């Protein structure tokens, strides 16, 4: 019985001791503890102990001041967010604020409306910003409705790498790709600007290897090509004479270059 009491007492004392100085040195995000170097040895601090601190430029204390104090409590330092970004009246572009006239406090909202002929990305004309720890949650991004683009142009033997949408916002970009063996020529990335898509690429035809021509010209593929029937424009392919045959064309041209679907075959006799 006595042992149990001792154990309980010990536990109680040690847990109570843990509570005496519960606050480690406070790291003030976007601010500084007053005379931090002098006070550094004071930690962990006991409950109710408080220290002055200041906030960096453009950051304010919960009372909208530059100076305040953090106090040690059972649950740590309070205020929990000592410095938060000051929310100024933003400069609006393409939108106007629906003004209340009050200075902005933490968690206040500011509603705005896009100008006539402008809209948000979701097609709405109104929005709401929140003054958070890091300042405004976002700024209005209203753009001219006329600057939207429709679906990007279709190209032959190629397509875009993303799902086609009905509407694209200004400065949206899509990527084009060509079907297998087609060579892309021109810009892969295409951008919507002022209601128009920039120049689109072209897909250049590959060469189709013809067994018939190879037979007529007494040639075969030189080297290991596994079932290559298509050659991309700009690539070449090696031929050689069939055994017992002699080259008629010059040796260099036994490496045939495919250009836009056309290729000169060498000849053997
Ligand atoms: C204002 O609108 C123009 C035209 O749509 C656009 O280029 C610009 O990025 C817009 N500004 C903002 C902040 O959204």
C-alpha cells in the first residue's frame, strides 16, 4: 500500500514538474523576440512568464501593432500566431472591391467584382478573398471574356496530349503530339492569347518500307531492324544488295534518307 502511494506520488510530482516550465524558446515566425540573446538562457519558461516580441515589416501582431508579448501557458505560447501578414487594400486590376471601409482584420473577407466584360476562371464575375496568416488568400484574376479561346485546332495525324475543353483561358497552353512514326515539325506547345491559338505544329509523313520495291531493286535491309516498315522523316535506313548482286548506285546512297514520306532506294543487279 505504501509502495503504491509512493509510486502515485512520484508520478504526480514528475508530471507536475513537467508542467512547471512547459515553454521552450519561442520561434517567432516573421518576427523576433525582444533581446533574444540575453533571454535565451531563460528557457524553458514557466507558465505566465511573458516576453516582448516584434514583427517583421508588413507583419502585425493580433492587435495590429508591431510590438506585443507572448505568454507561456499550459498549452504553450499564446498568441499561437504572433505575427501575421498585414492585409492592405490591394490594387485591383480588371476588378473592383465591394468596399466596407473598415481596416482588414484577421479572417476578414473582401469581396470583389470583375469589371464589365471580364470574368473569373470559373466563369463567375464575383469572388471573395480572405485575410489569412500569410496575407490575402488570393488576388482577383479577372480576364477579358473575349480573350478566351475555343478548342485548339485539329491537325492531321496528331492531337493534343490533354482532354479537349470547350473553353480555354488566356495563356492556357496545350501540347501537341503526332501519331507513331510521324515527325513533329513546329512548336509542340501552343498558347491561347487574346482569343487566338498560336501557330500549331505539323506531323510529317513517315516513309513506308516497300517490300515490292526492295524486290525489284534486289536489295534488303542491312543490319538488325526488327520489322521496321515505317521510317520517321529525317531518319535513314541501311540497305545492302541481296547476295550475288552488285550495286548499281553509289555506295553512299545505300543509306537512304526518308524525307517527308519520300525515300530513294538504291539499286542492285
Ligand atoms: C486583366 O485583363 C487582361 C486582359 O484579359 C489580362 O491580360 C491581365 O492579365 C488581367 N490582369 C489580372 C490581374 O488578372
